[in-house]
């Protein structure tokens, strides 16, 4: 999804607001997010943003950059957890419809570097720390629009990352599965 500059600015402001709320909040600190199954599940839901162009380098060859921030551990425990990626992508897109309504579907594959900052072992099942990595992903995206405006989008993707702790040998790393599903915001990006 290609995001407009005002939306990217709003997303950045929202992220900064989350960071400030975590710095000012103090009294309600949970000892263990995993104590409650519901709170443990909600703590794994990221706030994600990805930007890119699927035809940046040529027809169907593009670049996507994105990241995820986990707001519940940040707000409740003041633990910053971030997952970031940059992928070179190959995308096949098809669309159907007319001037009133249009639906598009895309299949894509990508690979590139990864970065993780983990302060809550509950999220990634890893000891806290910073991790570098490389990975690949394949997925599908669906968009629905009317009168030339995007109304909804959804995606699902799966892949694997090879990650290693920052400061350690690459050979000490391990493979980590990556599965993401999400919904896009209405009226965002080009349709």
C-alpha cells in the first residue's frame, strides 16, 4: 500500500504519542502480561505501518519498508518492542470492476533485512535484546474501492526470518517463522 505524506505524518505523531504516554504513565504496571490470557493475546497485537511502491524499480519490482510497534507492553509495562523490515518485492496484481466499484488482488514475494528490539519475552519467545536478521515472505493483498477511492484493504503473509542477537556471530542465529494478517485504513493511498 502506498501511503500519502499526511497519513505518514499522522502515523508518526500517533507513535510519538504512544511513547509519551508510556513515559508519563506510572501507576498501573502489570507484573506479567501473560497472567491473563486475554491481556496476553492483546499484547501480541502490533500497530503496523508499511510504505512502498510495487513498481519502483521496474514493472512489478518494488520496495516495501515497514515496522510494528506493540502498544500494550509499551503502555502497561513501559517495554518497547519493535519489529522492522525492508523488502525488495515482486508483485502480480489483477483488478476487476468499473468506474463505480473496483476490486484488486495481488500476490507478492519479498526478501530483505530485519531488525527486532525485544524487551518483553512474551512477544517473540526470545530473551530480551536487539536482533538483526534477513528473511523472505510471500503474501496476498486485497483492495476494494468505489468512485476511485479506496474503501478497505486486507493482507495475509507468511515467511521465515533468520535472526541473530546483535553483537554475536551470524552462525549463532536461528530461523523464526513470520505470519502477519492485517487490515488497511480506508481512504489511504492510491487505488
